[in-house]
C-alpha cells in the first residue's frame, strides 16, 4: 500500500502540471499561443538551469542559498572579460569558472569545517552579491559583442536546458556518483559505512550547483546583453521552490531531475497564468509562497507515512 502511494506521488507534479495547462488553456486562449509558450520557456530558462544544480544539493539533504548571487557575479565577470577584448569563448569560460569556484568554496567549508550548508551558503550569498556590486560599482557592463547574444535565443536556451537536464539525469541514474548522492541523502552514516566517500560527493554536488549557476549567469548576460550585478535576485528561492514542488525531499535521498523540471514549469506556468489575468505581483508572491508551503507539507507527510 505504501509502495502504491509512493508510486502515485512520484507522478503527482506531472499530473498537476498537465491539469494546470489544461485549465489555463480553457480559461485563456492566449495561453496556448506560440508567443506565450516561447515566453514561458524564455522566462524560466535561468531558473531551470539553477534548479538542476540545486537538485543535486538537496538530494544530499543540503541547501545552497548562494546561487542567485552567483548568477549575478558570473554574468558580470563574463561580460567584463568580453568587454576587455578576450572574446566570447573566454567570457563564457570565465563566467562558468566563477560559479565553479564559489561552489568549491562552499563545498570545502561544508565538508571540511563542517559548518551547516544553510549558514555557509547564506554567507556566500552576501559575499558573492557584494563582490558583483563592488566589481561593477553597482553599474551594468555594456558593449558586449553582438555574437554573444546567440546564447539568449529561444532555440539556444531550449538546447542548453535539454543538455543540462539530460546530463543530470544520466549522472543521477546511470553512474555510481548518482547512487552515492541518493545514498548520502537517505542516510549519510550508512553510506559512509558502506564505503561511500561522503565528503568528496558532498563537495562535488556544491561544485555542480555552482557550475549550473555560472551557466545561468552567462545565459542571463546573453539575454540582457549586459553584465547586470543584480541579476539572479531571488533565484535561490525560485530554484528551491521548483525542486521541492517537483517532489525532491528537503530531507534528502528522494527525488528526480525530471520532477524538478516539471516543478520549474509548474511555477512558471502559474506565474504566466496570473499575469494573463492581471493578478498583482504581490498576490503572485503569496500564491508562490502558498504552493511552496503545501509542497513542503506534503513532503513532510510523505516522509512520515513511508517511515518504517
């Protein structure tokens, strides 16, 4: 009986997303227009990429609050490299490398000094955002090469999202590393006793999360065509919400990358539908908060019902 409940719950987000789309399509014909569908994809590209990295961290029962700030920092460093004439490739590498570096620092502090990830990444959230603002004097960096804008196109965004999620799915479901991620989230002590190098795996998931934020930062800079130091504000909250709504447990050990993608678009479609009906931004924030609270409550109840 428990297994049956778990089976249905694994598909709940996909059913909810389908129902949401059907309801909005009936309520507003504008929802299914090509322009609106592309708009949904474009608006949620950054969140989707950041959420993919966040899934790895949350599966180990960790959290990364620094990703939004890393998006801003990566974007301005990417832009600055290109403005100084080093080319698009160098700019992209610099942006992603910045995300990897921040993720590595987070991972080292969490695994070596054993400070809770919430505190470590909260501190890094402020450090990275402050660094981006100081580096640019709180101004945008403009004058980027026209060719850099290709990464912000709809086709490129879809291709990047597909690549990130397919690779994440392969890593999580087809490699020993992925199995170790789930094992650590389920029971870190048991995983260690079974031979899993817990510290190395935890370090790696923060690096992956930082890399994903770096990619999102580059994509944001390409879309805006400037390095904007405040880019990615609240991205950490949006990504955590998407991961949890997508069925990944905040307690670790349970969830899927495709559930995260469905969670991203469930929230994105909700925002889009509320915009179509001219719902105020304040009410939209209330709705998103309510959805997250319900998802977290369901996760807690599911954990209690499946506990032996």
